[in-house]
C-alpha cells in the first residue's frame, strides 16, 4: 500500500516535470516564433521604408519631367496682355493688333481716333478741328455733324479724346460704310476692353472646338491661359502647325490652342452684300477726245477759231484755262466768254472750264490749298461761285488742275472735290480732275476717291523728263505712258480714265566741260522743223517709242525725243488696249492737223 502511494507520487512528480519541460519548450518555441515574427515584421518595415525612400528618390528625379508635361493653369493678366487700362480700347484691324493707338469706351460704345480711321478705313470722314465739325460726303449729299449730333441709340457721333483728338463712333462708321464690320467688348463690366474691326473681310478658315481646352498666349502647355474654349465653339484659324494653331475666339481673344482639339478647317465666305453708292455720273455717250486751250486773258479766246479749225472736227471736249486762282483769299480771275461757249456748242463740243492754282503767279505763291479748303465756309463759297459761273456762261463741266500740292494739302483737296462733285452732279455738270503719273510721292491726290467722285480722272502722261530734270530724256516714252495707265487702273475704272499725251517735246542742250544741261519746250511742228533745218541725225528709238534726234556742235550737244504720228500712234494703241474712256492733248495749237484723225477714238 505504501509502495503504491510512493509510486503514484513518483508518477505525479514525473508528470509535473514533463509539464515543466513542455512549458519550457513551449516558451522556447514561442520565443523563437516571436523573434521570427519580430524579425519578419522588422524586415517588412525596412522593405516598406526602402520602397518609400526609393519612390521619394524617383519622385525627386522624375519631378522635372512631370512638371514639364503638366499643363499650366495660370491665367494671364488681361489688362497687361491687351495693354489697356481704364476706358482704353485695344484695336484689332483685320485680326492684327495695334499697340500704339487705342480707342476709347464711352457709354458702352467704342470710339476710334480719326487719324486711325483715315489710315485704315476711309479719309471720307473729314474733320475740321477749327470748326469742330465732321463732314461725311455721300455721292449725292454733304452731311455735317457737330458735338451735339447723336446716333439712333443716343450716343454721340464723335467725342474729343483726352489728348484733344477727335474720336469717331464705330457704330456711326458702320452706318456710313457697309463694308465695315466689327465685334466689340467694351461694356462697363469688361475689364480689358477691345474691338475687332474688319474692312472688306474675305473668306476665313474656321473650325469647331472638339473638346474643352484652353487658349494660351503662346504655343506650349506652359504658356499662360487667356480663356477657356468649349466643345462646339467656332474659331477662326489664322495659322496652324501639326501641334498648335493660332486662332480667334468668339469671345474676343487671339491665341494658341492644341491643333488636335480642333476639327478640320472649312471656308467661311463672310459674304458682305454691299455696293458702294455711286454718283449720277455725267459721262459722254462716246469716248472723250479733248485738248486744253491755254487762255491767259480774255484776248486769248480769240485763238479759238484757228485752233479748233485745225482739229478737223475730231475733238468733242475743249478745256479753256479760264478760272485761275489769284491769291490767298480764294479769289480767281475768270476769262470766260459766252460767245466762245456758243461756238463750241455749235460745233458739237462740250466746254469743261479749267480751274487751276498755278497759272496766276499770285495764286501759285500765295494760295494754300491745305488751309483754304480746310474750312467748310471757304469750300462752299468757292463751289457756289463756280456753280454761278457755270450757269452764267453755260459750261458743261469743270476740269480741276491743281498742281504741286504738298502732301499735307491732300485731305483738304479731297474734301473740296468731293463736295464739288455733289454740286456738279446736282446740276448735270461733268467733273474731271488732272493728275500726274501715279507714284508714291503724289498718292495724296488719292486716285481712289477721284475714281469714285469724279466723272473722269485724267493722267497727264508727260513731263517724264521735265525742265527740272538733271538728265536729258523723253517727255513721254511709251513705257512711261503705259506705266501711268496701268497704275491708274489699279484705282480708277477704265471708262472713267483719260490718258493725256503731249503735243510738245524738249530740246536738250548739254554744254561746257561740266556738262551743264538746259532745255526748251518746243511744239511738235517746231521741233520737227528745227531738227530738219539744222541737220540732226534722226533714228528710231525702240525703247522710248520715238524718233531720237541729235546733233553735236563745238562745245555742246543737242538732243530731242520727237513726238509725231508714229509715236502718238503707239500711245493711242495703249489707250485702246486698256479700254480707256478717252484721250487728251496738251496743248491746243502745238499739234499738226494730221494727228487728229489718229486721236479720234470715235472714228476708227
């Protein structure tokens, strides 16, 4: 019994020992597992930290690349972009911006400097600062506007800008000129004010926006943003590359967008149904065949019978130099003769009385076309006197011959002949205007305006080499003749254009060791006689289209480029080729009778 109790105690002790051993093993295993877990967890943390560090390093390294290809959303300061402030208005003309000249916003209307209007739209808006009056001439009316004049919306037709310059309402301009269109953004709540103006706008290349995108100041996704473009918007494409297009948006911005955001371009005709109103032209039913008759006093009218008889009935218009301005105040001498007019009419000829600024020495030296015609009171007084003379003597029209005008006289002269045109056409009188062969230095005569308001524009196709030339040459070579015709035709319809030919040439004398040059004008007949009587060597010069005559004397050489039937025939061929409205000759009495059949464009 005692033995069994000992045995059970021993077994219990043994079990306890095993339990203790198992517990130690479990603890040891648990410790090992815990250490493994800690080690594993520590490794994972280290891995994550390593990955994060790697990503951070990669982000730092890739940052410039990401930045490079991330579009900018930074907006452009619009006042800075348009270079305007306050009520200033940025002007875009035919989609070209002007940073030097600004308009002005007033009462929700855009006003444009008159100097800009003259340079870009029309010189017909005539501003007289002395009278503070605007005049706009329609073909059948002369319209004056003062500071109290308003348009249909109650806005002033013009305002005076801060710098004292007159500024003209864009709405008024469009009411006068149907070939002008505009889009403006000048309301009071528009910060950066601007206007888009178009003159004779032709077809444009338009496109639709395919996807919302941004319009930027330059080509590049980093360029500042001007505005948002939305799907379905229409834009005008000014130019385009594979990646970027320069466009005009409907909300008044010009900038760049990505080309793939646009549809294919299509043509927008921008058709403008506008016809320039025209005067009631007083044109002859046939080609004009005319000549000037130099009359320097009433006694000069007595040569009419002799000179006209020489024309053999081939001339249908005669222009006597009757009305000659004689001083600064705009007075003139008038050598008109009712008997002369009656004779001309009896022979089937019209009388176009010449009005000139140079035949009277006092008029040439003292009269200022610029200053005198700048004032409406002077223009209208002068025109009223002309109309009274036309009624008194029975003229059929007038021929303006204003020569040596400085460029700053151009605007006043234009306004004078515009208003004269209205007065003439109201009375059924023909208006013709004389001009030099067109060059840049005389474009202030404005052939385009003459071509609209005058019945006939006359190109004086002579004095190619004149008394003031420092080289001897032809008075009117065939090349010079054609140059005058073709340049004038760029601005004047052919049926309104007359080309004038010379009935004279120049005898050039080069003498002395220094080659001093002088010249004398000679009529066609006198020049031919002089060459024949003095043994000149005469050869045909193909380049000038004239006979060239020369003789060498002791110590001098004389030269002439002769006008005759052959040379004039070449000029007449050009007049016919270009379908001109007529021919004129300077001056009556200088020509042989044999040339008139050649000049008669109505008998061929």
